C-alpha cells in the first residue's frame, strides 16, 4: 500500500476511534501483527480487486456481535494480550465514507443522474438507517478497553445541530405575468383565493404562501436559544432561470433584503448550487460570486440543488472554488446514513488518493424524502417515528443532526403535514438537548 493510502488508513482509524481517542491509534494495526488490536486485512485493497465490481460486498453480510460487516469474517480472537479482529472494519468504513460503490457501479441512477439510495448496498443489507461506521468505532474502543487500555467514553448528545433550508424560491410567482396567469386559471376553474397570486406578487412578504421565513426563523431560534451548538443555514441560489432552477438572483434588491433579514435573525447563508451548474461545474464560480456580491462576504457552505451530487469526484470543484463544507450527503429517495456515519468527515478523493480540506456533513433527513410519493410515501405518524429514530442514532454517537426543510413545504396553506412535522421534530430535538 503506497504512502498516500497509508495516510488515508491512518485517518480512518482515527476517525473510528473519535477525536477523544485519536492518540490510541498507536495500539491499532491493520494487516500486520504489531498492535494490541490487530485488524485482519481482507482482499478489498488488493490491486487486482480494488476498484472492480469484484470488490463489492457479498450478500448475505456477515455479522460480528450483531454488527454487519462489509468485508472480512466474524471472528474475534484474544491471545498474547492482543485482540485479533477478522472483521475488516477499515475497508468497510472506507467503502462507506468515500461513496466507493458510486465509483464502481455505473447503474443505479435516477433520471437526474443521482445515485439511488434504494439500490445501494447499505439499503439492500437493511442497515442504511444505522451509522455502521460509528458502530465500528464503538467496537474498536470496546476491544481496547478489554485489553485494559484507558479509553475516553464518547459522551451522548449532538456534536452539532444544523437546521437548514434550501431556498429554491423566495416567492412563488416569478413576475406579474405569471401571477395573472394563475389568477385567470383559478377564475376559469372557480377556485378559491382567485386574487392571491396578484396580491402576493405586489407584496410577497405579506401574501405569498411560501414566504414562510418569519415562521422558520421563529421556530429555529427556539432551538438556537437552548444551545450554542445549533446553527441555522439558508442555502440560496445564484443562478438564472432554467427548466429545473426557478432563478431569482436577478432581483438583487429583494435578494439582498432577504439575506439581511435572515442573517440579522441569527442565520447563515450558503450557496445552493443550481441543477445546471451541477452538470456544468464552471458555472459554480459565477453563481458563488453573484451571491457573495449580494452578501458582501465569502460563501463557504454548499448544498447541491436536487441533492444532485452525481459522482463523488464532482466534489473537487467545490474545493477548487473555495467551498469548505458540503451538506448534500443524503439520498433523495430514502432517509438514512449515506456515508455510514452521522459525524462530519473529510472528503477523500479516490482519484488522487488524498484527504481533501472539504468537510462533508451527512444529512439526517430531508422532508420531501419522507412524504414524496416517488420516494418513501410515509404518513405523518410514520415520518415522525422515522425522524426520531434517526435522531436517536445521532444522539447515541454524538453526531451531527442535519435537518432539511424547504420554505415551500411549510406553508400554512399547504394540505401536507410538513409544517406540523417540522414543529414536532424541533420539539423532539429540544427534549433531547434538555436531557
């Protein structure tokens, strides 16, 4: 294994141990009988196997003390004051946090080119909703403790809470013409609120049904008031209009007013890279600069529109254009731990075999994943239970709770459940913080 991969393996071992126990990596050896805890090396990294479809996990997965492992076997042997693990938790963790299968598999894509969660290895294994990487870390710490090596306990709680909102639209009607068309349609169909679109276009802050930011800020500030670990982020778009992008940045005065409003109320602004820029990365620079020109400060946080990070290597453009933190890492079609962890992790570029400065913040849940008929299609009660279960896992491993609710889904006029669900979710978060 070359020097760069050795650095990557060292990073993974320290990530598994957690920041409280990084110095204990000296007791861990991978593939060599040198440390106190010896992790046997599977064939995963072998040159004739690595980056081929033959390197993918084989079903059914083996388990070690009820913990699914992607590579290696289920043996644990204690001898000569050592513990030897047959489970290759290094390769297994590497596989998950690097999105390795997305390099190898060219299928399993939706119409947007996104990798499908329901076709992923973790989903098929029935463990997408478990942060397996963090569970591996717990196994490793347990082994060290059994050998009498002092291990610092990982305190339960939330390392960080990110209440995030993708601002696909600030207002519902792009201009007066579109508002008039809506009114005419409602008149013909004899629907209620016939003049709503006109009033909203003339005074969107008062009448537009998706201008829900005052409510969102009020709700989020209730959590922020309880803990300094909570951060509210609004991801705004710097693109023009396209088929998949509403486009509002040209109304600079209104956008500046919006940015000032959310920032003055305790929120942070990031870039919501457009659908088109996701396919044409050179546009990212232009979009970022337009937002920075309005905000009068640097933008370093990102989430892709439609969660359309189509291939891991696209993240190199974020590094290239000065993005330090990405919040895209969740599947659109199913909730769970896409990277196998609920903790922030550095993006590892497998093409260059290097650990980059880009930090990935795994998404806990996106609201439209829960109720979308093309996604999970859950009832309100089912969705709430799902969210609570995922947050409980994050709490257990002191991870990051990253929630995504769009301003458009929490409209008081909506006949969906997302406004109620968001309020209940924040109340649940508050209860866990207090405990």
